[in-house]
C-alpha cells in the first residue's frame, strides 16, 4: 500500500485518539475493536488513512483481513523519547468495496513485544512498562471533502486473543479452541505524545520460506526437522483438526549428540505451542521470533511431512546491493554465511544474535561490520532509524551505551542502570557508522543529521583521555573475544585495551574532522584535527618503538596502527613486517578479536604481505574463517570454535552460531580482493583496485552504487592478469597490483596485464 500523499504528522493524526488497553493489565495479548459505518450522503470514500502505534506490538485488521504485511509494528526504538507511528494508505480496491451505509470492523491484536517482553540477559527481566496498548486513528476522505475519523477510545471493545503467552525469548502459545469471549470496555492508559515520531524505514516483513530438508527421529525418539539454513523467523504450522491436541515446537541452531542443542539459548525457551481446534488451520506465531536451523516437534499425530512445516524467514526489508564470488567455493560459502548472518540480525534493529536471551543492538558489532553491511544491502533508512536512537540515548545517558536502544536502565539485578562510560569501538559507532553511510551513499543531509552525535561522542572521548593524550582510563571491551582468551573471560585479550582505545580515538577524531569539513563546520574540523594530531603523537611516543613495534606485539595492535594511519612511513613498513611475523607464528590462524579481525587482512595487503593475507583467509584449521565452513556452518559464529571438531559445543555461556561481527572480513573480499572502492563519497568516483593472491584463480564483485552498477572481475590466464570492469557514468580509475593507473570509461572494458 503505497502512499499517494504526504502522511500526516503522528501528533496531529493521533491528537484525538487514546492509548487503550485491556481492563486486565496482566492479559498477555488481546484484541481491541470498533465498528464504523460508511456515510450515506457524502459520496464514495476516496482515500482511507490509518495512523497507529502501540506500547507492545500490534497487528491491524479491517473486516478480519490484515491491513498491511508489516510485522513487529511499531518496532523497537528508544521508547522514552521515540515511539514510531505507522501510516497506512488503504488500497483503492478495498475502499471501492465500501458501499454507502455499509458497516465495517476495525481491529487490533496487541502483544508484548519489546515493551513488556522480559528482555535482557543473565537473568535480567527488562520491561519499559506494565501496560500494553494501541493508539490509532482511521481517517476516511469522501468525494465531497467530508472527513470521518475513527479513533481509539474507551468506547472500543476488548476481547480475548487466541494467543495465551507471548514473548520474544520464550515463544508464543496459541489456543485454537479459544473464543473471543464477551466484549469488555477498553481501558485508557497514559501516552506521552511528545515521543511520537514517524517511521523512517521500511519495517519488518516475511522475506522467503524454506521447506524442511530432512525430518527424522533423534536417538531419544524425538521428531527433528532440519531446514538446511540457520535463519531468523518462525515455523508456519499446518495444525490438524484434533481439539485439545498440544503441539510443541522447540527451536535451536544446531544439534549435539544427535539431539536439539538448547544450551546456547541460555534462559530463552524459544518454544511455540499450539492447541488444536475443531478445524485444520495454518498458523504463524507472529508475536515472537527465533534464530534456528533445527526444530523439535512434540505432540504431532504420527510423523509430520514437509507440507506441514515451513520455515518463514523474517527480517527488515532492505535491498541487496553487493555480491561476491570467486574460484574457491569455501570462500563463497563464507560470504553467504555473512549475508545470512546479517539478514538474521536485521530485525528492526541491528541485533548481535537472534536466538538466545539477548538480541540487543550492541554498538560494537555494528561499528566493525558497517562497511561490509552497507556493501551488502541498502541500509540508509534502516541505520538512520537506529542512529536516531543512538543520538537520543547519548544525549540523555551522557555517553554512547553498549546497546541501542539502551536496555540497561530497565534491567533487574546487577545489570540495572549499568553505565560503562565512553568506550572505544562500541562508543565509536557514533562516529564510524555515520561516516560509513556517508562514504557508501554520499548523503550529506543524513551526515549532517548525525553529525552532532559524532561530535558529542568525541567530546566524551576527549574528556576520558589522560593528560598524556592516551585513552588509558576506564573500562574497555577492546579486542573482545580474542581466540586465545579463556572461555569464560572473553575480554582477556592479548592486545592492551589502552592501545586499542587510543588508536580508535584517533580514527574517530580524524573521521569526524573530515565530516565536519565536508559539512562546512570548519571550526569543529580544526579542533578535531588538532585532537587527532595530539592522540597520534601520544600513541607514537608511548606505544611505538623505533623499530616499529607496537605495545602488546600482537596482530590486532599492528592492524589498527597500520589501517588507522597512526604510523610514519618507516614505522608502517616495519609494523607490517611485525604483523606478518605474528600471523606466520600462529600458522596463519586467526589471533584477533572484535577489534583486530576486520583490519588484519587489509593491513597485510597495505604493507605488501598479500600472500599472508590470503593464507589467513584460506586457513581451515581452527581458529579461522573457513573452519566453521568445514563444520557445515551456514552463518558466522560468535566464537571461532563455537562448535568443536568432535561436534560438541563450546563450553562457554556465549556460543551463538549467528553473530555477524567476525564476518567483517567480507569487506576486504568486496573492496580488497574484488577491488571496488569509493574514490569519493557515494561512489561519485570509483577506484578499481583488485588484489589477486595465491589460492584464487579468479574473483568477481558487483555493487549497485547510487550512480549505477559497478562490476570488477579478475582472472589469471596463464601469464596474464585479465581484469574486466563494468563501470557506471562517473569518473573511474583502475589501479593494478604494480601501482599502474589506467583511466576507466563508462561501460564494459577488459584489461590484460602481463605478470
């Protein structure tokens, strides 16, 4: 249903509407409804516009039919300050069926969602409030100019939902025998209208369906289903007519010892339950979601078939923009794993994982993965929404929180109200993500909108620096999940947290200064350039030796120092040698965590150690990018060894099989190996710089830029390197491995270079 006119502002559209709830505050889900009649003396209805939002989740229907295919409305935002409102322009073919004097039913089913969902982790139960409810206004425009408004109020009726339990972690229970029961009067609850904002992204939708690949009995005799792909969503169930039969569906990402592996879910039950009714029905549990590849079915009469169970893939609607493929199918699978991992974590916010008791918008995960993410999909609106929440949280909390929306103030137990202060990488999302969006899409207006948060974050960083110019104070996540850290101490990395933090502070200051200059904020640019220079000088003085060694002498600190531009040319060359030594010492196995992993292959190539970068990429022994591929992974894991070689699970309590952060290497596949790079923001000029290396005979990357599709394909043909470029109508240059530059004209071209 596409809008034909500008939507009304939420505060104006909902001015006369009340936020209404069930008279029973503890009711987990309910239906509110009212009847309206089409006027008889104003001609036909020409347009019908619905504006709605909720505390909790809502699904809107007219005459029993869904009004739209959006899911998880109104979405998750920083609710104390931003509550999204959806505007629906009802289809003209629906309106055409409304005859004069006809009576119609407007309904909303309301569930807990993020508002009252016992969110959090480690036993926390975070809720924004105790009441859920919906507020809505339907405006009918008649041919003669008359308007009719139907708004939520205490006059609406409340009836029972067939949903008896619903949370995102626990799952959803539906009783198909349940009747609506007698109507009850709606209860008006408090709404802070100052929080109402329009929705800025496309929202969450069903994306595709997957059939079971296998249905069988486990060693214990339980029915197991494998959908062949770790995904986010739910199972569509064809429930037989068998009143009172209880069908239980448990979800998990993997198996262990032939049974469903639920330990990584921690406290999340991830279980849907259906009680069958008098007639056969096909149902979907749309007030919850799960991260899963496998399911266990209990209570089914006999053995289900592939016609009975369908996996529904659900995530925010974003358009694919980037692709990669090469001569090594294992690398192609790594790329697909990263794509599916990102898809599974784009559910209204960029979550860390979709399966366990967490599913939060961890800022550090996105900070390191944003370049890869924005190459894969058009995330302009999706990340704009999230950055608006980051900015408001920063304004009210004082620093960038570890998760956005910030759930810590609502958690119970020790986590309640936790504030860690300014942090590198996690806090740096305030600068890195807007900068990445600007480079990828070239939108100065959006950059200007997020620029105040970039500067505010830098102010908190500057305040945290020691007098010597180093960021060596306070808590840091730093090189989180270093593979050499003990299983229960994921923050015990080899890289000195202060070295990581100081390097990141320099990058954020430099990038924010560059943004300031582009926006004409010359005074801010000058101030931040001076800050960046001060940090760089302090880094080199305190952390870099004359022979180019960086404190901690590990891959992460060298990768950051090289990629962030902290070293002078002679130091940089020496640091590249030290980095190559570190990589070779581990047998080209991964030795970096969140901070270093996105940059290590870049740093090796930038210092002429391409062979080592490829050896690192193509390593299959754990820890490596390809080890999970050899173990059958279909998404990127949180830990390099989440599944051990014998098929057992990592003993730690953090063992997600769908965590995109460590898949950030695919940014290097796109822009490094494949070679399509923005020479100016938004690909207004393009540089093709493919990087062939040992182990691959060809590679190709494709990117839909704001100016058209770009493609770069290279192959080794005996003694020649053949590069094919398909170039849009912008300035372009091809940079060959020996540094030779050739101008690229619009269209398809082929270049042959004798090696």
